[in-house]
C-alpha cells in the first residue's frame, strides 16, 4: 500500500479501479472465510490493520468489517475466560482387587456377547420375556 500511496507511484487510474473492484469482491466473497480461519488475536489485528489501509486507499468504508474483527477478538477473550478447566483423568497406582478384576472381565464379556447377538434376541433390562 505504501507504494500505491507514494509520490512516485506508477499506479494508473485503471489500476486503482481494478484494486477497488478486487477489494469489493474480496469483502463480498472472501472476508467471512478469512475471518473464520484467523485464530489468534495477533492475526486478527493484522487483518484489521490491512483492511483499514486498503479501505482508506480505496475510499471504502470498512468499519462494519472492522467491527466483526473486534467481535471475533472479544470472542477469543471470552472463550479464554469462560472455558471450564480441562478435566484430567485421575488414575490410581493401586492395583484392582481380584473381585474388581473379575467383575470388569464379566462386564466386558457381556458387552461383547450383546454386541454380537441379533437385536431380536437381546434381553432388555428388567424384561422377563427376552
């Protein structure tokens, strides 16, 4: 953008109109997906700055797009603040008792049998008639 704005710029009026049309097309067709794909605050701030620079050069009001970027930055902050703490698995170093091991093996075997059995033969819990 500095080149285009410089005193020795070789941009013609046609070049500027081409940039304006391309920028309008970008805003209409690409901006939303780029905003969705931008995941960090730093990237969003860069997008906001570039959008402002090009909008100023082209004479295009980009405030609505900058507001969307601000909203996205706010969402990133609220995601950080509102997210529940990550739960970690808390195992034990104590071995299972023999009774617990047998119960777990029976449960796993029943799950395997039930999965292989046709649904018409599966017993429903609490049902006297299979």
